[in-house]
C-alpha cells in the first residue's frame, strides 16, 4: 500500500513539472526569435551565393533580395601607413565616408577634387571600404585593404563622359541628385553645357559691349527643366592680356533716384563650362553659365559684368525680361 502511494505521488509530481518545463522552452524560443521550423534556402541562392549561404533573419512582409544587377561594383584600393594614396576625381568632392577607424582621409590642400587616403595604423587585417560623391553627381565606391607596398599610389578616376566607351556610364559610378540642382540631373546639366559650347550658335545679336579693344557678347540663352543657360564670349582684339577678376549676374533697378540706395540681387551660377581667367591678345574665349530659372520685374533688369583684374577694361551689358522669356528650349534628344 505504501509502495502504491509512493508511485502515484511520483507520477503526480512529474505531471505537474512537465507543463512548467514546456512553458520555459516556449518563452526562451520567443525571446531568441528561434523558429521551430527548419529554414530552407532556395536552390537559386545556393548557386549564386555558395553552399554556406543562409537566409538569416526573415523580414516582415513581402520582400525580395537586392540582386547583383543593382550592385555598384567597387574598385580595389590598397593603402599603407608610411605612404599616402592620392585619388584624383573629375569634379569637386562633396562627400566622403570611411568604413571604419582603420582609414584616415582628407582633401589635399588647395585642391577640392583630390582625396588623400592612408592607413591609420601600421597594419590592419580587416578589409574596409570608402565611398565618395562628387559635385557632378557621381558616386564612387572602393574596397580597401592594407598592403606593405601599394601597387598604385596616385589614381585618376576617369571622367566617364569622355572615357572612350560606347556607354558613358560605367558600373562604378552612379548618378546622385544634388540639392542645389533641384530636380535636374547634374550629369544632364553637364551634357547640355558641353553641347551648347560645342555647337557655338549665336542666336542673340543685339546684346553686348565693346570698348578698349575688348568685346563681351551674349550669344544665346537656353532653358531646360528649371535652369537657364547663358552662352557668353569675350573677344580681346588688343595686344594686352585680359585677366578676368570675376563675372557677375545682378538684377538691379532700371532707374535709380539720386541719394537712393541701389537695390541689387546677386545671382550665383550653379555651373560654368570653360570658365577662363585669362584671355590673351588677339584671342577669344567662350563660357556657358547655368543658373536657376528666374524672371525680371518690369522695373528691373539683369546686368552681366566681367571685370578685369587690376585693370579698367570692365565690360557689362543689360538683359531684359523679354530676352529671358524668349530663351530657347533645349531638346534633350539632340544633345551631342
């Protein structure tokens, strides 16, 4: 009788303990986000990523992997501690990101398109990366590793508009839209300006100034997607070099009453194609400026001025609102 009572008590104790044990396991599985079902990796993923590939944590909702067709292949870059690697970009650098503390980088003194990169330590084992965005809207990425003697210490990134390839967009550069360019593509702006400069059409023949053997002309005005393009030319028919101090775009009052402050609105060009600082004797130079779209009130006018450095042969001319609104629309399909 005592033996029977002992057996029944033991069974009861086991029955009470079993649910508690199951509940503990359930809590642990929930806390660790462990799925009771074994995860199956798709055959396609195994073929692409290799036998050791796993899906890892699952995303909530319907998702798909980023494919290799969306990838921007990085360049390989070697750095060391005792030498500096210089990377020359075709445009001004506006953003740099270093993968970790193993790298140090900075702009070269006096050069906005040259990046200095080197190792922060005498050696490091873990590979890292480097990303750069330039002012023309291009994105570049690099995988960086340590090398005792880097093979390349001076690297020039090709201007992929003129890299000789049939397609003018390589895999390593992706276009970035910049805030100051609004909704316009920086790369398209660059193509438009180069096309205007190359075609060299004089469509405006009544705006310009000439004195002291120097002539400053407005050849054409174009518009596209919220931007205005001004094509100017400076001719130096004298034998004395014309050193350009600055070119300004200002909206000013047409009539200024004496003892009244002049109201000026200075317009800053966003881009300039072939901006020159020297025009030699018996030569001429042309420049294309890109500005944000604007119009001029009836009582105001646009004054474009070019000033000579340490000289008095300044030139300026007036552009009325009628000339602005008659700007030619650019056909993007005809851009060369």
